[in-house]
């Protein structure tokens, strides 16, 4: 059974024109598609868990263009949806524009930031991606035989540089002499859904000696993981657990619990506490994936070293530099 009501842009206007009797939760996916096997799909999984556990339904929409962002927010709010949960940093400005017009509606931006003082009905949920990326960087360095590893990012924004910087720090912590090759896919939202470009970047990095590549690029990353498997090197997935996509070829996945953020937001409903929250290693908001698909790749020594570093980060004994704090990275040049 499915509880979701997925609407196209045209259907959204028709379905919501007359309002809704019950306050359902709503979910707006970022560009790249609901089933990107990464960020958006993690959001969907969280909403599905909410629906299955409560028996309540939710509305959702896959955006097809930038212009639909504000339109979808307004139509969900007009229809009485509460809360309205969104994914992706690009929703920050649209929410800031829309939220004041619907003071009784709670809005959630996952990965975005909206000033909590100016917009008291908005919750911004952020993550310590640099901490989780540090751990998978350690794993990449320990698994690498060439001493060269790669990073393929999606859209070139501070958030993705935050992933890359944490990853490079983890690599260098294991092997100070390691080389980290980093490439971004593009400078527009199209960079999240270009697996062909992801494949091309992976091949370029492999030609330079990379034998482990971390993809933080949404749907584009699927091209990176596929090419890594085809070329018999290891890859690292992101956001959702992507180990199953190429068993024995995906070293691990840097988990970002977007699913938990969506689930918790929907469970809170109209009583959602707003403001700003950051999910870190200590909250299990980020981490790394270990399952039957990569167990043969992650030995006791690797797991022990990574788990020790994880605890040291939580305790403050290891400080992972956050690129977004000052737009710099001591371990990697962009």
C-alpha cells in the first residue's frame, strides 16, 4: 500500500484549488527526481516511513524547474498542508519569500537556511557533512593501493565543497602523501542529474591514478559508481546507502539521514519546533554504511580506526575543518 499522493505541476493546481479538510504533510523534492537513489529518495523513504507508521497520507511533488519552487510552496500552504517539508539549499529563498504570508504553516528546509528571527515558522535542518566525509576519506585512503583518490561533486556550492574538504582531511589523516583529485560537475542545478558527465569525470580521475572515488552529486553520482565498477575500482556513495548498487565495488556510503529529518518533521506535524538544528555524528545524523554488500571490503582494522576517529570527533579530540565556516580548506585546493 502506498500513502503518498504524487502530483505533477499541472495536477497540483487542480488538486489544491479548493483547499483540504485535513492538514496533511507535504514534501517537495529538489531537482533530480524522487528516485535518484540518493538525497531525494532518502527524503521519500522518510515520508513513507511516517505514512506506514501512522496511517496518514502526505502530498509530494517532483519539481521540473526553478520556477516551480515558490509556486509549489504557496499551493501546498493554501491547501492547508502542514508542515511543508522541502529538500535542497535552493529552497531557502523561496521559503523566505513565502513563509511570512502563511504564519500558521510550518515550513522545513533540509540543507537550506532561513533566518529564524525573521521567519519564526521555519525550521532549517543542516548536517555535519564534513564529519561523515572525514570518516569515508579515511576508508578511501586505507583501501587505496595507488595513493590517489578522487572526489566528484555535483553543483559547485559551499555545501559540496564541505563534503570534499572533510573527505580530503580524512584521506590525509591516514596518508599525508596521498593525492586527492576533486572535480565538480557544474554550476547549475543540472549538475545533480548528469550521470554521463559523472562517468566522464570518473574516467578522467581513473586515468590520473585514482582507485577510489567518492561521489557527492545526487543522480550524477550513479554514473560515477557505475563507471568505477566497470573499471574495477572502488567508489563511495552518498546520502542514502548505495552499497547495494554494485556489491563488492562500493567501499561504503556516507550516510546523511535526510530520511530521519523528514520523518521527524512529519511526525511533529503542526507542533513542529522551528529554528535551526544541525545533525552531526553525535546525533547519528551522518555516518558510514556497513552491510553485507561491503563487509568483505571493510576489515576489522579499517572499521576499528574509523570508529575510533568517529568517537574522537564526537569528543572534540579531532576537529574537522568545516569549509562553510570560512570558505577555505586546509587539505584541498579548489
